């Protein structure tokens, strides 16, 4: 069965959230947005491509930082309104130079920094 990006459920801006997860470990690295063309580019090139809402432009992960994501597998959730990109991450995934964007925990009502920058 071939995959058709038009079968995904996009928001009113034509975007779908995509969670990046590390291949092998299952670690959640980040969440970003994709439009249909970003999904197609990701599948074609195996380089994860997102849509930057602030710049209104495509963003190939690692294009400027060198912290690339190579697509291993793309999964679609049951409602077809969220994607899971299983990736091989080179370097930090977060723009703060941490492995994961999810480096802040909330414990007993207080924020706790769970990891320091890698670089």
C-alpha cells in the first residue's frame, strides 16, 4: 500500500505535528511541524525536513548546525493527525544544544533542569 500525504489530518494552517524519537533508545528528542511537502521531502531524501512557522520556510534538521536527523522510519498515529519520525540523531536535537528538547521536568510543582547542554 502506498502512502498518500493527503490522507493526513492537517490543522487549519496545513500543518501536522511530528515527534522525533531516537532509533534504538526510544528517547523523545523534539517536536516540530510538517506540511505535506515537508513530509514528502523527508520521505524522498531521508533527511528530516520540517516547516518553520516563524520563518515560513522549510527547515532541514541540521542544515546549519550539523545536528542532522536521518529518517529510519516514519509512523502515522491512529487519528492520522500526528507523525512519529524515528531518527538517527547526530549531535544535540535541541537548539539549546541539549540531546532532547524535553530537558525540563516538573517535580512537586517546581521546574527541574534534567540535562545540561552537550556543547
